[in-house]
C-alpha cells in the first residue's frame, strides 16, 4: 500500500503529515510505523510523525509521535504544521481548533504564517539547584504542553547541547517522564536566542516551539523580558511569542512563525515495513 503524505517544516523542525481520518493503522502499529518512516536515509526521515484524525470536540484530532516512536502531548512547531496542513487539505478553515493530549489548541493560518494559541502552561519552578556532570547548576522549568527545563547561559556556542542536554533530560530530578532542555541567551528585553535538546528526538533540533514558549515565559517570570519576545532558533528563523501574565499566572500565550511545505509524495511499502 502506498501512503500519501506531506513533508513540512516549522522553523527547522520537520514532520511527516498524513491524513488518517480514514484509519489504516491500528493503535499497536503507530509507534513502529513512526520509528520506521522517521528514519533518515532509509525512509522519509523527520523529527516526528503527525496523524490527522477525526474529532467530535474540534476541527480535527492529532496523534503526534517523536522519531523514537514515543507519543507526545504537544509540539508547537508540529502544531503549526498540522494547522496549515488541515487548512490546505480542506479539513478546517483558517481559524481552527484541534485536539491534542494536552488539550484543545487553536490556530490562525494566514498563508504560510501560522499563529498558535498554546494550552495553559503549568508546573512553573524557578531556580532549582541540581548537580550535572559533577557541577551544581541553577535550572528553571515549566510545562507548556510538554515539560521543559531552562538553563541561562552567556554564550550558547560554549555549551555541548547534546552531552549536557542528555544529562539533564535523564536526570533523576525529572523522572519518570524526563524533560526537554533549552539553553537560553538573553540578547535584550525583547529578544532571546535558544538551543534545544529534544526528548524523543534525543538530539539537538533546529527549533522547538514549546521550548521557545517555555523559554520566553520563564525569562518573563524572572523579569528579563516582556511580551512580545522574538526568539532566534538554532536554524536561524525567528519565532514570536506573545503572552498575557498576571503575577505568576499566564492568562494566554501564543506563538507565531512560518511553516514551509517541503514536498508531497507517497511512501511505498518498503519504506515502512
């Protein structure tokens, strides 16, 4: 069986999107399918797989799988790709909602520009000391649909994102779920630069939407920035995060950026078996 798909990129995060409203994968097949099609060089290759399904609560429901087959509650850049895909395929209009494991997410599609309203963040913890590689470091954390740890640095080029990120991602402090890890440099009160180690990809990625949002919010809670915040990703693209805050409570949070269509095609059976 040949499976139609679209390859899309949100700020350097790339995804395989498939219309799964008429299901052809069973629940027990999805993890293995994601692992196989996300492998680079031997299949399509991507940071994640997005299956678009029917929903009784929103315009559609998504199932999001990381490249290792783990299912994630939310992915900001993937969410923007899903919104544009659904709009292009006539599944939803330019103003839409979709169902995720983190809750209902809304989006506005304007050409290749997509603005996503995130689910309400929770679990804020500021300046916790943990030991990493024999050294004490101060980390903050927040859940923006998925868990994120934030480490502020003066120079992002001096950090080994993979080694240090992996040590934090699997640290006992964040068990059992683990965490994504963002290394953040404050450029000025309205601009950040970030590098991200993503859980599930188990590597540095060119961008992470939920990580950008987490970094902006933690920076704001620490009094370092105010809304809106421009965030330069490792891939060089700029994401914009908007938020409304009151004391230590986030009322609403959005983030915006471009979504690129890379190509459409069909995955042959030998590409996923």
